[in-house]
């Protein structure tokens, strides 16, 4: 089995990966074959298809060559159906946080046992290297009378005690917490590492609480900021207690002006006249179809579609792009054509999508470069074709004391951008 000090510095973040996408499997195989041994998934990623992808990988890669981390806490999709059946049997009736009719959250032992069972089955393995409580801060979405800090850490203690029994049974090796609020030391929704360490020590002096995960990027790096109350920062505190730190969202930073995708894409040289013609034809056809269905209407009645029409050359990042096309343009087009879009119209929409994607990449690149220059990080910009901004950023994070960086590498090209940083971390823990 791979030991904690043998983990690759870069982990394969499996959010938005699916067993149904061969490209994801090929990227995963390429990463593993080139030194990446750390995989990070979750029971709710792609409704379980991410864990199934790990199972597919294990058909050709020896289990002992991988350190597999998964997470549980979210209850939605198929997990929700399984959870309802569990409740019908009289279990998991308490300590459930209801966010909506289709989204619940729990870190109660009865639900965690179900999720471990499910994850092991999906991945076709007898054990998990790491098991994390996923976004436990949803606990605070309850009335204040219930959501007290005392109750929050009592639930952690209950969960940790259960997870120690799973370690003893050989079903997991280590456990931990993945929280967006771990870097926050104060506030109503903070998840405090010092408190978690105290909880783990109350459960067992020889506990297996060894993993924490949280957002860490060039803007959001609270984890390395000194905290006077503890005379240290989160990264140093974790190191002191033999806990490995995993940073997620390394290339997606929330700035004061919105999300920044910290990637530099190849230069785009647009044919402005041809691109404008495709744009104009696309919206003219949609407008005409709308008037046929509902005289007197306008595409301006659809706020996001109107935004796309006016800002098609300046879509800031991939998430906005996907929302504008897959959540707005195509659904509205299907509505206008009664789910029977003519082939010629579909081809036009797809041409417009390709044009906008190139502008999106250009805009994303310009925003990243501008931010780095404006904030005195120009030294991180690649100076040769052999280096990339993602690799440069990951080296920066590791140099600050972060143990591992989790990066979404859904394409072989993304893997190759980061191969130079895969080497195992140097720090050795007693565990």
C-alpha cells in the first residue's frame, strides 16, 4: 500500500469525471502511468459515475499503486434514493440537514456506513485509503437553536468514533474532513482545525484523522495566513499533528471581480467579420422563430440570452460559457422549435458556440495575465514553452507548505501540463 509520504504532489481531482467519458479514463491512465498516484473523488460526483470511473481504472491498474480518497455527506440523486430506503428500514432518521426536497446532508454513522458500502461497491475495492466528511458546514443551514458549535463538534466526534471502527475493520485507512470553511478560524460557519484535532484525540490517542481538504489558490490562501490566537497558520498546525493538506480549486480563484480561471490558452486570431456574421445570423433566426410562436415578443425578454447576444466576445470563464450555452441558448432553441431543431439551425448554433468558445479562452487568458501582473505575481507567468501557468502555480502552492494540490485533469493535455510536478512530496510523517 502507498504510504502518506509517498503520495504524488499533484492529485487527480475527479470532480466532473465520468465512466461514460473515454477521454476521462485515458487522461486518468496517462496521469497514473506518469507518476500520479493520488485520486480524489466523492460519492456524489456525477451521481456516482466518478467512483465508477475509478473502478474502471482498477481493471488495468493494481490497487496497491493508488491512494484513493472519496467523500460523503451530500445526499442527492441516487444517494437520495438509497437514503430514503435506509430511512424506511428505520435507520438514519436523525441528524439530517434538509437543504431542499432533493438535497440533504448528513454525517451520521448510519449514513456514512451506507456511503462506504456504496463507494466500495462502485470502485470494486475492499478498502478506501482516505474517507472524508464532505462539506460538513452545511450543518449551519439549520435554525440557530440547533446549529450550535457544541453540537457541530459533537457530531464530528460521533463520526470520528465510527470511522475508527471502520479503520479497525480494514475498510478505510485514514479519514478526515473536506470543508470550504477550514481556512476560516472565526465566524458562524467556520470549521476549526484545532477543534477537530481535539475531537480526534478524545476519540483515540492513536487516531487516524490524517487528511484535510480545502480551497487553496493564488487568491484564496487563508490556510497559510498567520493566526495570532494559535501562533501559527492552518498549514503549519496540520504539519505539526501529522495531517496531510490537500488544496482544491487551485486554478479557479474567486476574486473581487468574479471567478478567475488561472490558465493561459493558445493565442486566438479571430476573423471578426466572419464571426460577427455567424452571431448576427444566429440571433436573427432565433428572433424570427420567436415571433412566429409568440408575436410581439423579443429575445431581450430572456435575460441570459440577451446577455449572450451583447457579450459574446467577453464570456469570462468556462462555467459562465456552459451556463450561457447549455443552460440558456440550447434549451431556449429547443423550446422555440418544439424539440425539433432543423439540422441547418443546429449547425449554425454549434458554429456560434465554437466561435464564442475561442473568444472565451482569449478573455480567460487576458483576465488571468492582467490579475497576475496587477498583483505582483508576474514571476509566475511561464517564460518558456516547456512550462505552464498551472504547473507554476502548483509549485508556488507547494512551496508555501501545502502538501498536495488536487487538479481536474479531464484531458491528456491537462495531465501533460502538470507532469513535471507529480513527484512525491518530500515530507515524511510518523504515520
